[in-house]
C-alpha cells in the first residue's frame, strides 16, 4: 500500500505546502461542530445551532467559486492573506456575540461573514498537485493522499473541538480552529514557488459549472454535503440522547476514520475500470453503508457502524475531484475545484438545517433517514448523469 506514495513528496516545496494545507484546512472539520456545541450550550437549542452552522456553510458555498476565480486570476499568494485575516475577525465576533447573549441575528450575521471569507484550501492544494503531476498517473495518488489528509482532519478535528468545548471551555475549540486557519493559510500563501501560475482568462471562457459533467458532479456533491451536514448534527444529538455528549466528536471521527483507511487503499491501487465506474460504484456503496445507522441504539456500536459507512467517502471524493480536474480547463482549475466544494457547502448547510429540525421533531435515529435519502439521491444523479462524465481525449478507458 505504501509503495505508490513513495517519491510523491520529493519535488521541491511539496512537503511544505502539504503541511501548511493540512493545518490550514483544520477548521473545515472543527468549525461546524464547534459552532453547534457553542450555540447549543448557550441557547439550549439545536435548531438555532443548526441554523447558524447552516448560514456559515451557505455563505461559504456562495463565496467559494468567487474566491476561487480570484485565486486563478491573481494567485494564491495575493488572495489568501486578506481573506484569512477577515475570517479570523468574523469568527472572533461570533464568539463575542454569543458570549454576550446578543440577539440571534448577530450570530447569523457574523456566521455569514465567517463563511464568506472561508477559503477552499483543499482546492488550492489540489491545484498545486495538478501543476506538479498533471497528466501523469501520480496525480491519482496525489489526490488520494489529499482525500486521506481531509479525513485525517475529520478524524482529529471533531474529537479535538469536542474535548476542548466540553472539558475546557465552550469557546476553546473555535479558538484553536481560528489559530490553525491563520497559521496554515498564511504559511501556504508564503510559498510562491509551488503555487499555480496566474492564468489569463480567455474571452468567453465562462464558468466551469456550465460544463455538463461538472454540473453533474456538483449536483452529486450537493447531496453528499447534505449527508455530511446532517450526520454531523444528528450524531451530536444522538450522543446527548444517550448521555454521552462528550463522545460525539469521537463518533464523527469514526465516520472519517473509515474514509481515511479506504482512501489509503484506494490511492495505492492501479485501476483498470474507468473513473466514471469507480465514481458510481463508490456512491452506491455509500448509500448501502449508511442504512444501518438508522437502527443502532448504542454509542459504541454506532461508532463501528459509522466507521463502516465512512469507507465509501474517500473513493467517492477522490474520483469526483479527479473527474473535475480532467473536465475543467487549466485556466479555471481552482474555480472548478471550488464549485465542488461549494456544492458540498450548500449540501452541508441544508443537511445541518434539516438534521436539526428532524432531530427535534422525531429524535436522532429517525433523523438519520434524511442522510440515507440524500445518499439515494446522490446515487440516482450519478448513474443518470454518468454519460456526461466521459473525459474528452482520455488516453484509455480507465481515464474516462
């Protein structure tokens, strides 16, 4: 399994941008649950907590393609620093407003700014990999590594923020997330040698979301985001229902842990079936794997069920980003990647909102039905639109 990853980091500057990107994206797993824990603790309302988290994710979803286009146009080194500073100020404001017990609208306003100034660091790191290994088989391995890095973040982030918020202080998790964001983003911006070159936009080049295949991928990503957002919130409520709210982060870490293990395995293999086939099969396995969590009533059994359900996450995201990289012109690459992230963000927003409402109305176990339904929608769109995912000029069926 380790063999294909050997030599991946030998190029100058690679280790530095990988480490900076890993730290800089920590908030993507800490922010949502950190906001939910803080707001639910202070207001005693999961609906309010879910709505604030949804507002943050919705704002990120709207703004990510715009910041992605700015990055393509002006370069990562010029765009990242001002966004990172504004993001830190907005998150500080959210924590202050919550601590002072100000009206709910102040939470939504500051949460909106937090989301709008959040950057798709994973897309920027993948864009750097595309410049270094574009057109070679190593790009598949690099994207697999990035998916594993995402899951490392999702394994450690929720557990860390939950422990900090429940055992130290409700604000501690968000403060650590903010420091990781600032340190990682500014370190990534400082590494000019590996950033993708600024591309001149061709007249009439439009936006990547209008490419039919990217539209299909974004629609699937929307449904995937709904799964992630709903599972995050419902799992916190599930843990509280069973009197173990402090282990919620560990349950979510189990979900991400399954994805991390499968990502390492998936990236180490040389595949003969097409990217499209891998994508659709991974979606189907994800939907099947989610069904058992509706019927689990014990926290530790739930940890195992979530671990197994997470096995299909990395293969799905790896193939999704690989297909995007091959469908989108180089001059719009960061924006193209950001559209997938923004679709996931929209889905997370909807999933957080729906998960909060359904949990308060019917309880956590029943609310997981929404997550399963979203997975079925993802499979349906993936199968129905698979014909649009054929990569133009693919050298072999395995690339198409």
